[in-house]
């Protein structure tokens, strides 16, 4: 791996070398490294770009790393990754994509991820998107995530767009059966002319299924973010969406919540708050000796943590 | 030494000027406890905010260690060694108690945080990773607010009703803090047990100094509140 790939890897996956467990590294539109274990099989798709990941039932305490790095301008990379997770598993999946592009051509990554999560399994999915570049180069992400959750499974999904992404359109869909529990934490930071769109549709089909969506947005410069959620309650279920946004400069955040209760025992809640940094927060940090600029920086850093 | 000289503060509401503070003057020598008390709305919080630089007075001056700080920013006053505990602690999404104590103290010594929080009856292990959001109870927030001020180890501390909302056990601990710390503390309080820790007492009434003197002079006069006297007069 070259220096750029290693730097991207460090930032998106918090790793500096080949990780333990199963992994698939994809660099500049091609498979770079792949490793399966006895419990986690990674198989490249025959008919299109991407991989199938098979996690054997009862696999516990194991991890899969599937980072994607694009190190040049003008690349368009599209992959289909399917995760087949057996029953009674407890695993961590670290995905994420870093684009380094200093050319004048746009680089784009589209990841279509589908999760089939077996009964009683617990999956933690961590995904970071990052763009690095100068000039007028553009770095774009168009991820589509679909999640099918069997009885009593749980998924924690943490997606973070750290910065430097010019354009993103992220679509997520989930269907939950009995007792399934989905927790989504999405954090997006935009600046300059960046545009970000994110939409969620969650279908609570099963009894006692629940979803908790927490979205944190910071829009600086002239950037614009759009957040749309649609939670559909089809049985005795619980859904909660919390959308918090901080706007600075001329940033724009648009939040459109939709909650759709189709069953008398559905409880669906939505909270949203968008605004500039609260003056009393800045004042508090100033009384601790910080100047206004440092205070704002720390407030945003903590908000996105 | 902190000196407040002829401080007045007016606000304009719907074209009408309202006087919140008029001609407040007093001196607080180093390492003394000055307790400010008075009725709700008498101007105590406003005065404390003016000392910290959160509000600018309409007229008058503030001197700290002989230096005129009236035109200094909040940050500059903080850097000179003035600390301020909010009457209503500020909440932050995502900010942990640990991070706040780090910022306040300039170090990341867990044992130090532990000693600060335990002075206020909080176990550091249970709290340092908690977010400073509104999921904390009112009393927890208040005690953490006081901890962030003590963490600064500043020479001059301003506390706005530190006792509000905290339980009797934490309250006793708070009294001990003011009894023992060798700092200049200016404390707005309604609690006689805290007022007893004062070297000097300032009583505000309708934005003016009603009484100012040593605890021995002022404390005995506080037992008859003006309201009671007024009622007695009206009834008699
Ligand atoms: N910006 C403002 N506009 C109008 N009135 C104000 C403003 N700020 C303060 N006041 C008024 O000034 C008075 C003093 O307020 P302050 O908060 O200083 O009182 P306090 O003595 O701290 O009261 P408490 O014991 O309830 O905390 C109150 O009557 C308040 O309503
Ligand atoms: Mg007050």
C-alpha cells in the first residue's frame, strides 16, 4: 500500500496495518487484499464488482474490515457488498471510504450494502467517509444501505462523514421483524459548497421492534444538508428520531421528518432542533478562559463526537 | 482585591429605560467570602454577570488587583483569575464532564477530577464520561458546574446560588468548601448556613445597596425580612 492509502486507511478505519480477522481492502476500483477466516468467508462476486460476506452462525467477538480507498482523480467506483450474517452472532464490521483527489476530475464512490441479519445476532457497523483534496476537485459518495433484521437481532450503525466530501446522497432502508432493534447514529459535517442529502426509511414490521435514529449535522460555509426520515410503524413498535443541527456562516440544514403510524400500538416520536451555536455555551467556555473561536471549535468537536 | 465602583445598569424596554442596578460600590479583599443576598429580582445575578464581563455596565468601573477591568472581555477576565459559576448551568450536547474539566483545569488528571467531584458528593467514575446534556438531573448539573469552577483553581470565584437544587448532603459539603478554601469567593445566596460563612455581607434591594458590612454587623439584621416587617406594619 502506498502512503496515501495508508493515511486514508488510518483516518477511516483507525488502523495502521493489516487488521486481525477477516478483511477486504479495495484500492482504486480493484481488490487489493482479501482474507477469510474459518468463521467469516469473503467471496468476490462473479457478475459485478463487490463481495459476499458470509458470517457463520454463533460467530462471536469477531470483526470484518472492508475499507475502500480512492487515491486518484477521475475514478468512478461502484461496489455491491452483501452481508449474510447467521444466527446468534456478535460481530463488528468496519467499513468506510476515503477519497484523495487533488486533480480537476471528480472521483466518486458508490457502495450498495445489503445486510441480512440472522436471529439473535448483534452487529455493530462503523462507517466513515472522508475526502481530502485541493483545487476544484470533487469527491462524491452515493451509498445505499439496506438492512433486513430477523427476530431479536440488533444493529448499531454509526456513519460519519468527517469532511472534504463535495457531494453525497445517502439512502438507507431497513425492515425490522419481531423484537429487532436498530440504532442509527449519523454525523455529517459539510463546508464550502458541499451538498449532502441523507434519507432513511425504516419499516417496523415486527412486534416490539424498535428504531432509534440520532442525526447530528454541522453545516459551515455555503454548504447545504438535507435530512429526510420516514419511520413506518406497522405493529406494536417504537420509533424515535432526533435530528440536531448546528449552522454556521451561510450553512443551510433542512430536516423533513415523517412518522407514519399504521398500528394502534405504534409509538413514533420525532425531535428536531437546528440553530447556531447557543450563546450561553460560548459564554461558559469563555469564562473558562477560551476565546470565542476556540470555544466554537470545541463545541462543534464535542457535538460531532 | 476586587473593587466595584459606582456600577449602574439600565435596560431599555419598549422605549422605556429601566434601572436594574444603581450606584453599587463595595470592596472585597483577597481570600475573603463575600455573600450577596436580597430578594428575587433585586439584581444579584446582574451584578455578578457585570463583574465577569458577561454584561457591560451602563456606568461605573470594576477594578481587580488595582487594574481597571471594566472594558476587558470575559476571556481576559478569566485569564486574570476570575471564575464564574452559572445560576443555571449551561448544557452541551456531546460534551463530556471529563472534557469540560480538562478545559477548565488545563490538565487531564483523572485523580484530580476525582477529588474535585467527590468534594461535591459525586463519584468521578460514574460521571466523567457522562454528557453535559439535559439528561443530568438539576442537582447533578449544578454540582458539576461548581466542579468546573473549582477545577480552575482561580484566585477569585463568583458563585450564583450554588446551593440551588442540591441535596442536604451535598449542601453540607459545599459549606465546607467555602469554609476551607483560601480564595476570594463572591457568593450569591439565600441560605443562612452559607451566609454564615461570609466575612462580609452585601444586601441588595431594588438594585441598590441596602446594607454592606461584616457578617457580625449584618447577619443579625437579616432575621426579620423586609416582607415580614411590611406585613407586620400593614397588620398593625
Ligand atoms: N434584559 C433585561 N430586561 C428587562 N429586565 C431585566 C433584564 N435583565 C434583568 N432584568 C430584571 O432585573 C431584575 C434583576 O434581575 P436579576 O436576575 O439580577 O435578579 P436576582 O437578584 O438575581 O434574582 P433571583 O434571586 O431571582 O435570582 C429583575 O427584575 C429582572 O426581571
Ligand atoms: Mg439570580
